[in-house]
């Protein structure tokens, strides 16, 4: 007798770039090579299937219009998804973009990776950028809708689990900390074309220019150091002022500082080359659900100057060559940069982080929890 397979639905129509795209890509690559393909039909709801590699066992359903506006997104999550879940006869529905949709499914989970609701803004920010201000306030309510209908809520760090318990009164046993796997070790790559000027100390901050990425503190610290008789140094930032209004503001304010190199947005390969070139990573972001460059740079066993914040403690883990600094204090950062250049840096690593169950360290461990 022919048996109709149950359906696994992976929803990620809003994920089309950066870290979120990496998440859905890696989930689908795992499922495509897993034993789940033998017992389940696997559907992926995506912005565009062109964003993904050739996967043999994944059936793609494209929804290119959803990302166009919040109204379309809300209609999709709370109306269209109900019909989709019925049509596909969903057994397990995994929403990878923070929203818990209206669906019919035996089992369901949501992956919450956007840290915007935790960004504490003063009301003065509303007048400078009202849409960004309202976005961060709205996102908490997006999380709230239907969140307790999930069998599990998946987050990337322990501190987010604690906040979700407080905010939404969810049983902590239903919140899984899914620790991102170790990124590929790039230290063995042959990057012979990476040239470095003798005696030049290089700092690097790879991030897309958004307000919470806190480029200002690096620029101000560099300005402080440039006025002193320090060793030759450069700070490489991955923006050139054309990306958005925030980037334009940063470039106009600090482009005259000779020690700052505005490199523009870089490809994956270019970032890897700069990792090899760099003496020290600076990561001052005040808001992250993980902080991937920190994980990547640990492979190179080089020093890092990192914002003294909970997300960073978890991402740094037991790595020892780290100096945490106040992300609002350019004088402290300037002093740390000077100490690094003059070989007198004193690290203050906080050591490995203990995680309470449930916890997973790769997609296989996570799906064993999610699908009974």
C-alpha cells in the first residue's frame, strides 16, 4: 500500500542575505543529506530558490513579494500560512524568521534570531530615524504573537532564553539554545596575495553599517590615537558611505582620518583575506544574537577587542586572547588599541559558558529534539 509521506515545512521567506540567509541555507543543506528525506517530504518557503545551492530533496515554494512590506509579511504569516499548512499537510513547521504563524501542524517551532527588541533606544532616536525606532519596538510584539503555541522556541544564546522567559512566560524547557556550529577553519587557505606593510598594525571590523553596529566608537578611538605619536596603524571598516544613511553619516564625519580605510562591502573571500592581514579584530556592536565574525576570527588565534556585553561572552567562550571594553567609551578603546600595538595588552577573558538543557550544537542535535 502506498504511504503518503508527512511534510516538514521550513519557512524563511524573509531571509535573503547575510547571517539569516546562512541559517536557512545550512538548515536545508543538512536536511537534504539527512535521513529525514526517507520519511518526509521537505518543503522550503523562500524568497527565491536562486539563493540556494542545488538541493536534490528539497521542494521550493517561492514568495518573492512577501519581503516587500510589513503588511505583506503580516498577511503571509497570519493568513496565507494557514492555507499552505493545510495544503501541504504539515507535520512539522519550522519558522526561521522570528514569527509564529497561524498554521495547522502536529508540531511546530520558531527560530528567534533577531535581537532588535533588545536594543535600548532613547526617544531622541525617534526624531532621527522614526522607522528604525518603531521597528525595534514592533519586533517584540511580532515575537509575542502565537509564540506560546510552539512546541519549542529556538534561540542562539542563553541570555536570550532568559529574556524570553521573562517577557513571554515560556517554560524554559521549551526554549532551546542552539549554539551556532564552529565556522569553517580558513587558516589553511592559500592567500599568498595578501600583502602587509612592515610595521603597520592593522585592526579590522567586518560588519554591515547599521546603527547598533556602533562604528562611531572605533572612529572616535582612532581619532584619539591619530593625534598621538603612536606606531603606524590602520583601521579597516567594511563600508564606504554609500550603503545607507547611517553609513553616509559615518563616512562624512570621519573620512578625513588617514588611519581609517573605508573598504566598502566585501565578499566572503575578501573578508577571509583581511582576517589573514589583520593583527586584531575589533567588535564593538551593542546588539547581536551571536556575532559571527568573532567565531570566525578565533580560528586565527589573534587578539580581539570586544564589546563588554553578554552576547559577546557567549560567542568568545573560552578563547583567551580577548580584551573586553565598554562599547560607549572611545577613550578606553583607544587605550586598548595602544596597548595592543605596544605589546602590553592585558586580556580579561571570562572563560567558557555553561549552558542549561535543552541545548544543541548542530542541526542534527536540534532536529532530534524538534521532531519526536
